C-alpha cells in the first residue's frame, strides 16, 4: 500500500487538502496528515479546524511514497517557513520520490527550493513568475506531471489532481472507478 504524507499549515486551502485526502483514502492509499503547528489542530484558510493525524516531529518521512503540499495563503508561506518541511521535501526530491503541490505551493515552496528547475509545472495564476525565476516552464494547465513532480492550478483542480495522484500510486482502473463512483466523470461529460 502506498503511503502519503500531507503537510498542513495554518491557512491551508480546504479543498486542496481534503479532496485529495478523501480520494486517495477511497483508493486504498494510506494517507497521514501532518500538523506543522505546535498542535495537531490546524486551521484552514476558511476557518475550518482539522485534527491532523500526527505532529511534524512524529515521523521522519523516509517511508513516504509521496509528500503532498496543499496551497492557500498563508498556508503555502507557512509551509515554506517550516524548516522541517523544507528539509523533508528536499530529501524526497533528492531520492527522486514523488512530490505533489497545488495552487500557491508550487511557487511558494517548490520553486524557491530549486525543485522545479528544468521542469514543467503549473500553479495558481499570479504566482507563475516564481516558477519562471526558478527555471521551470509554466504550463497553465489544471494538472502538470513532470517526472516525480505533480503540480496543480488551484481549488477547481483538486479533483483531477487527486485522480492523477491515485493513478500514479495505485492504477488508472482504480482511479477511474473512484472518479465514476464520486460522479466526477458524469460532471465532466
């Protein structure tokens, strides 16, 4: 079973965290939510409090198949400000393992770490300058996959982003079944 850690910082975008968590868990992926605050309770950008599974120091992330970074502001900035998150993401990248970021997180977290250099990526419109400055090619797509890095544009991309990650971690058939069961395919017709 694949294992995913989702880093949650105060100010994270609700749907960019919760939709992928939900979809991946429906697909049989072990998803562990991680608080980057002093408490397990983390507050979203829209005032929703979420109880994370663990606090940051409770794991070393060596067993991660994927590290996921929700966007939202100031959530993405709070993730970047966390030294442990930066180290974990860099270690994951150095191993060539999967990293996923959505909305502001590709530009605010991955770009300054140099992880997107020479890669194609997307992010929330208005943040694309940071991608270009980091040596990435901005695609403006809902979801962009380049090697071990998956990026997505923003809240509306949360479902296609989640199904792409499920395809990568499990398989396309499972992803398609979950998408059909959640009526996503019907929505897109």
